[in-house]
C-alpha cells in the first residue's frame, strides 16, 4: 500500500474515524509544543467486545504517561475486524460488523477518549486488511486532517501506537510498526511471571533483527490481574447457556445482544 488509492481516499471522507473526543483532548495539550500527543489503536474481532478490551486502554494510558512524561494519550480507537476475517475464523458464531461496531460504541460511549473506528470493518475489499495497514491508515488520516492540524502546534505530529496483548506479538511478531509505536500489554491466564516479556522480546528480535531496541518504539505494560476474560470464553459460556458471560461484558452490550438475539437465541 504505497500511498492511498482513489477508493481509499474517498472512503476516508465517510467519517469512519470520529474525532470529537480527540479534538477535545487536544485542546488541553495543544498549548505545549513539548508534549507528544499519542493515539492508541487496537484491532480484533470484538466478537463480542468485553470489559478487558476497554480496561487495557485505561491501563496502557496510565502506564505509558508515567513512563513517558512528555507523551499524552489523547485518544484511543477500537477497530473491529472486517466480516471476511471473522467469518473465516468463527463461522456460524460470527457477529456481523454492524452489530460489533454498535457494541463497541456502547462499551465506549462513557469514555472521554476511547471510541470506535469503523474504517477496517467497512472498507469495501475482498482482501484481508492487516493490523499494520490499519495503523498506517489512521496515522495518515489524523496527521493529514486539517482540523486536527490546526489544533496542534506547528510541526507537531500525532504519534499513533498499536496496542495489543502479548499473545498477539508472540503469534505475529507485530511487524510493520517501527515507524509508529507498539504498546504490548501482558496477557497471562495462569501464574504471573516475566516469561511473557522474554518470549515477546525474542519474537521482536526475529522480526526486527534486534533493531526494535535501538528505535525505542516498543513499550511493555504489565497487566493488573490474571483474569481469564476473552471473547472466546464468552462464546463458550453462551454455547453452554451459562449466564456468567454477562459479567464479562458491559451491561449495555449485554442488553444489546439480548435485544438482537446475538448468540443468545434459545
């Protein structure tokens, strides 16, 4: 993807990335040219979105701003995967993008900085859109947006950082992110230890040929608990007609799923 195609440029204009929360938070930091505004984004099926999806943004923001005092997280975006990807992965348990988008919107509506980005899930293509393409597109979109540029000091750019669990890095190596940023949050479902970080570092070494340490674009964040919360577990509980799944989702998401008979039909 060298530059934008006409289709991609046109699609950007469909307001798939809401910027109201971003602009509000930029107004707080725009007076200082010493602050680097950061936008976090994560991708995934969100089939369905659960409480830890939102919680990891809060943890990442807090820890990142503590580690980098000259950085301020001004927005976070959750980007649900395209239907093509989810259908090939989950088959009959696929929740359509329309519903997944709305559930992310419900789960983040009370947040002053987290929102849903629909570009990936709505982009008209038969080809798979990978996470690093989503990151690149968001960075270009935000830094080319005239209203956003007017809200920033001269020559200040928004730094887009990909937020993901350690399992994603171990599986994919998180390639293609060295021009942006990577925040890796611990995902452990057993005994808490530092093995996850060591495994991630070895994977990053193999993908970036050890250069990731020199470029300093990777940040590790320890999780606050080892609670086994995942969309996979929620779907399993739903299959078993176990109402404990409701404890793992925002109450508005629970109501939405019940109202629309999403994986809940008898």
